[in-house]
């Protein structure tokens, strides 16, 4: 993740176009506590890449999964907890002390976490960029 990932970059009209939603919908999601864009000194909303990613997940959960906003909030909370778990799992595997059986179980758990996150509409943007880059390199060969 680049340092600019959390940097507020987009005004509401641009953010709304990026996620193909009406600006009023973004305001509603803010009122409901689903998103918290930064504010300028003039009180303009500024959305970061992370906010855009979250809005895309909200859109997926509402439109594709049919959740109401209470369900979306629960799914977003669950997504955050699963991401923390996945991060802790990655950190524990980084110490290099796991035997083959533990490593296999950790890999199975990591795949299950990734599958569950995908069901919740979460897409790891860093992983997606890496896959796109690999595909671009393969197409050049």
C-alpha cells in the first residue's frame, strides 16, 4: 500500500462518478456512518482511494448481495476483523518457525479468509495491482 492510499484526493462529484453513484447517495452513506471522508477547511468532502474502495464494497453489498444498510455495516465490520486476522496470520508465518503441517494449515486458513473476504465484496487493491502487472508482463512476452 502506498503512503498516498489514504490521502484525500477526490471531491464528491468525482468520487460519485468513480463509483457510479449519485453524490446524494454518498452523503447518505456518510450520515449512516458507512464512510467518513476528510473535510477541507471550507468543509468540502475529500475522498481517498481507501474511501473509494469502501464505497465500491458498499455498492456491491447493496446491489449484488441485497443487504440493507444495517447489514452493510455488519459486513464492513466483519471485513475489518477478517483483514486483521489475515494480517496476523501473515505476520505469524513470517517468523519462519512453522513446520510443514502448520504451514499447510496456515495456507488453507489464508485461502478461506480470502474467499470469505471476497464474498463480502472486499478486493485487496495491492494484490489486484500485482495481478494486473503480472498479466501485463505475460502479455508482453
